[in-house]
């Protein structure tokens, strides 16, 4: 049945709440994590708290997206929100780092079904021009979470137990699910489907194995390489399976289109930069600069404010100028901000604020314009897959970026004194005060050098993202009808799929 204006409003409210849930979790947890690992004593596996979440929020995205195309958006969205909320509650009950990592993985499993399906619902309900306006509301949500998230996270860890960083998600998740159950009614065409079970299994094993091999720095190097090579072979088999599957979980025909291919490349490397900075800029502030959790939160707030502001501008400009020019400008801002962050071994606080704001603005311009462009250029039955693939490659990029940056951070050492050990000592005010001036200075230099290497790698990610925006095809206008079965590329997909 058609959804009236009142129903659309309530659906938007539910989606905004779910997106607020996801965005708030990112900003609160990123700010609070240095304090959490100080309490649970796990700096050596610090990266796993983020990467476990990113890993499990990555591999299921094509599965959720395909299920949403096959059986409807509502049930898949509700399932994802429920799992995310459950994972949040269990994360707050963690007694040690391995438990926290496991429950963050469960949380990520739910997050995989929230954002991509939410964006797909918006693509279904609104035309191109309307989506540009609705994007302003989403920008406001990201902006609000960027402002209040670090403040709330810092206040919680300084005045309450860190567990409340996760438990705060419970009421928001329940409210979002309640609204969607009552307001969203969709008619799904009933026809037999064949889920790509083999492809799903191969994709999950291949991606998971590759990331585990990349991140397990405690393993011998030959074992890690063998693990990663085996995973690459499994992924190669997955690509072969997708060419013969009746309903592939990741239609390869999509990526034969230049616009989809280079948009995916932007998402991949932007994800590496985004999640890497969210993970390690707060760590830099609290260790090298010996700041408080509040200051750590303020360091990434400009990025998460610049993103929605730029997204709002982007959604208004693409109708007149097309997608490519906006994406290219975004790529230039990514490189500029990353250069400012990486130019000095110990960047000043003002430089961090400026650089993260520029990076956030670049993400808002490039990712928003390309997502709207992708949704406008595919038929309905592929909209969930193409939206999910964007989120898939962004989060897998985040997993790889966090892992690679974490590996670089631990490279500097002085005898048996590693950068990881230095960071752990500097995070605790009590430990810092007990250090002699010489040891404190050595620890600060080691930590700064390791994090500087990570930020230099972030600049490399930004350069590749800029190159990908430049290689986007110059044609970029699309149909504005949200119900259209084909867009400018729709006929090609139907012939090749």
C-alpha cells in the first residue's frame, strides 16, 4: 500500500533514530576507548575492539542488502537494529577485553543491517530532489551526534562507569524499532528466491581470514602471510561463484560500470582514512598530548561536524552540477586535511582541529554525492545491493585501515620498550606521574613516532581516494523517480546480470 506523508514522516523519524544510534556509538566509543582500555588493561589488542566491530559490520552487509531486495526492507532493518541493541547491552556488561571484543563483534553484526538498509529505504521513498532535502535531516543527526557524542562519552567516563557508554544505546534502539513496526508497511512481491549461500560463506571466510592474518601481529610473519594468501584464494573462488550464481550476493556486473567501480574505490579508501582517524586521533591526544577524554573527543568532533555540513551542501549542488565535481572537491579536501595532520611528528592541537574538519568536509562532499548518484542510476531491485556495497567497502576499508595503522604504530621501539607499551604508560595519569622525566620523554617520543607513521599512511589513503574521484566518468545526471525500474545504467545491468 502507498505510504502517505504522515507515514513517511514517522519512517524518517525511526531511521533518524537508528542512524543517530550508529553515529552516537561511533563518537562516544571512539572518545571513551582510551579510558576503557586503561581500565581493562588491553592496549596490545586495542585495535581489535574497533576491527572486530568493523569486521562483523562488513561481511554481512551484502547479505542484509540482498535479503532486503528479496524479502523487503522492514524485517531486515528491524533485525539489524535488534542485534545492534543487544550487542550494546552485552558490551556494557563486559568484564575484560576479550569479552568486550566479542560483544563489539555482535554489535557490528547488527550495525551491518542498519545503515545500508536505512539508506535503501530512503532511496525507495523519495525522488532525487526529495532525497537531497532529506539528506539535510541526516546531516543534522550526524552533526548532533558529533557534538554531543564526545561530550557525553567524556562525561560518562569521568563521572560514571564506562559501561554506560554502551548502555545508552538501549532506549534509542527500542524507540526506533517501536516506531518502525507501527509506521512502516510495505508490499513485497512474493516470488521464489535462491539465496547465494555458497557465495555468502566464501565471502565471509575470505574477508574474515584476510583481516585476521593482517591484524595478528603476535603471529610469525610466514604464518600471517600464509593465512592472507589462503584468504585471497578463497576470495578468488568467491568471484568465480558470483559469475554463475542465479541471484549473486554481490552482482559483479555492477562493478563493470565505471561510475560504480570508482565510487566503490572512493568508499574503500575513505573508510580506511575515516575509521583510522577515529581510532587513533583520540589515542594521540590522550597519550602523546597527555590530554583528558574531553580533549580527545574534541579532537575528532570537527571531522564529524564538517561531514554533515558538507553533506548538506553536497545534496543541494549535485542536482545542478552533477556528482563528479562535488566528489573531486571532496577528495581535494581529504588530501589537504591529511597533509596538515601528517606534516609534523607532533601536530599542534589547532592543526588537528583544522585537519579533521577539512577531512570531515571532504568525506561529506564525496561520499554523499556518490551515494545519491549510485541510488539514482540503478533499478529498484539492485538499489539495496548497490547501497549495501558502498557501506561494505567503506567498512572493510575501515577494518584494513585500522589494522595497517595499528601495525605501523608498534614499529618504533627502544630495546624492548615498544610504542604500544609507551602508549599504555602515557594513558594513565597515575602511571605518568610515577615516570621519571627521561622515561616519560622517551615514551612520548616513541608513541608520537608510531602515531605519526599511522597519519602518514592516512595521507596515502586520501591520495588514492582523490585519484578515484578524478577518474569518475564526467556524465552524471540521473532519473529523479524513486520508483524507476531502470536508470541510465539500468539496461546495462539487466543485460549483464
